[in-house]
């Protein structure tokens, strides 16, 4: 396993805020040895050995109170196991750059896990006193630094360039997810067609529950048409299907998300079709509002 600076991943609400559009880089050679050691020790001892106990030595001297509140041994062990189970063991973690964000220093690591076919990002944040203040992940790596809630922009792509076999697989995924609602007919997810985090023991169960719920609310799926395809520069593909449920007057949308290797990330129903593309959260919220829900 190649480790340049030993890092793993944990999902945590970022404890720092952006207020400037400019993020000056810091020469890695100018980083203090104290800071390097603190970050390396934290991730190596706390986030890579899920069965380790009493390895995390955080105090008021090296971590903020809010940081210590989130990073208990039990919470770290749970998060560590979650990532290993879904993405595999850490194979490589490289510190690419450090940037200055107001009073915080953000260390950006490019990472690779054994069950993921792509690189992700982890950000470790120190405050102006050199204390651990936050950890944040992105499920992709890009050389460009994006703010916490920002991502590469999705662009509409000419559908004539799409592979027909991919479209057929997506169609099967969509129809089997929301048309029949029978366990024997559900789409089979595995490591050849789906990214690892979706391969949970209860995937079929949860999707079947969602299928039944949508059918009760929206009725039978009576029309289905692939309309458009979006992609960003580093991470996501989005396939949009305009569909009709017989209890709804206007068309709805089934949206399929996949990685750039076209392994599925997720599938969703948006109760109102919009000709204009909106990111999922905005589309979902707008649909609820338009339907008075």
C-alpha cells in the first residue's frame, strides 16, 4: 500500500466556512513539522485501523472542542468500518496541496481505496492555532478546489454519442426499480454495475419499499422516455427519463446517477418533470412546492 501522507475518510459536517473566492496555496515545504505530524498521526491512528482502541490522543492542545466532540473512539471506529465495508482498504493517500482559507489551513489529500475505481478527496483543516478543526470529503478528486457545497458543473451532452448498451442497461434499471414492485423482478445490483456503497444487504428491500410507496402515491408507470444526458468533468453522469404515472396529471422524472465508468450511484423519482435541469435537491424541493406538499 502506497502512503505518502497516511489518510482515511470520515464524513463530518465541515467546521469552517468560506467567505473568500481566493484560496492562496501554501508551499508544502514551508509546512511546520508539528502540523504535519498532527495530521498524519490523527488519520493514521484514528481512521485506518478500525479495531484499534485508545489510539486517539486528542486534547485541548491539538484539537478544538467541537472537533473532539465529533471524534470519539466509538464514532471513529464506526466510520472507519463503514468506509472499509463499502470502499475497501486504503491503498494510496497523497497530500497534493495546502491552501489558506481565512484563518484556516486546508490540507487536500488524493485518495484511492481497493473497492473504488476512482480517486476521492479528503480535507483536513487546522485553525490558526494549529489545532484540528474539521474534516471533509468529496467523493471525487479534481485538481480544482471547490467549495464545500460546490461541485463541477453538469453539462448537457449530445445523446447520439451514448453507447446503446449503456442506455439499455439504464432503462432496465429504471423500469425494474419503479414499474413492477416485486422482489423477483428487481434489478440485481453487484460490483459489475454499481459502485460499492450501494451494495448493502438491504438495497433490494429499501428500493422495493420505495417502489411500493411511489406506486401508492403516483399510480402505475404508464409512459417512459429517455430525454437527455448530463455529465461533469470529473465525476457524475445523469440520465433523465420523462415518465407518466396514472395518478398524476403532468409528467414526472426518473433520474439515474452513475459514475463516469457508468456504474450506478443511485436512482430517484422527481414528481414533476422540468424541461430545465435542476440539481436533485432543488428539483425535489420545487416539485413538492408545485404540488403543494
